C-alpha cells in the first residue's frame, strides 16, 4: 500500500466479553414473492436464536448477502461463507438473520434486486418479532455492493452496515452521511479493487463520524473469512440503534 492507503487503515481493537450462549439457531427455508414488476422472487434462509419461541422480546435483524459464487437455486450454497457458515458450525447469535440467494443470472446491486431485498426485509420485520430500531446489513463482494446499494436507496433502512470488498455508486454517496459503516477490503484484491472502499471512506469521513475502513495487508479477494470470524464486528454492529 502507498502512504495514502496506509493513512486510511484504521486499527480497531475491542476487548470485551461477548457471549452468544449455547444451543442452536433455528433454520427455516422461505420464499419471497414479488409484488410488482420491479421486483423478483427470492428464496432465503431464515435463522432464529434458540430462545426466540420461548421469549416475547423483539430481536435485532441482520441481512446477510452472499457473493457471486453462491448464486443459483441451492440454498445450501449460502452456507459456504459468512454468518450462515458460522451458524452451520454451531455458532448462536443474538439476532434473527435473513440470508437470501441470488438467482444464477442476477446481481444484488441491480435495481430489481435492491427493491426486492428491501421489500424482503420489510416483510420479515412485519411477520416476526423484529426490533425495528436494530436492523443491519452485511455482505461480501457482490453482497457488499448490494448492501450499499440498498442503503443508498433507503438510507433509513439499516441501523449500521458492514460491506466487505464491495463498492457503491458515488454519485449519491452523501445519502450515507449518517449511517454507521465499517468497510473491509484486502489490499491485493484483484476482483473488486481496494479503491472502491477507499473512495467511499474518503467521501464520507469528514461528514460521517461512524465510518471505519479496515484494509488487510497481503490479502486478495477473500477479506471476508477473517472478518466474519472476528467477534468485534458483531459487537460493533449491534451497538447501533436508529
């Protein structure tokens, strides 16, 4: 990295006791049906904390968007990376998680998919006990692009977002002035350039006091594995409320 890039790398270290508890996340397969020609049908996995059914409280909601390699019609592919992978391995999170699958020829940041994802989040919020002040988005690669595209279209949808090796349409980036954002990228990414995240950070840092950029040294496109294994990102995400 050059001097400019190095100056943008933020060291963010949290020391805390963040225990998810023991048990299992309840997994169900669901389908979202489009309500207009500007939307598409989506299949998705929906995860609940193990105590959801025995509790009356409302829970945070996290939308996870996978990358281009997990597109298709097999929901098991979503479990290869990120939050669904960790849940499959036995992790229990204190939030409801939506993990939709993008069809083979689709792309998360296209307008029809952005509209569908927003409608999906709103549908799950209405149908389940979701804390409307604690709705979050995260995604990797194509999913990072989709997360930011959703936030640009509906700046008040999320309480905070974590886009990993993604990017955004810079023309309206000012719409994210008040949204907590933690960007992650590898300095040697040869699929989605590091400059995508740097440009977002540079455009917002003087106006958004809740924007962070972490650049991993000597890391190519897979900057998501170590990110989703880091308990600090969940602590950071869940502390924000609308």
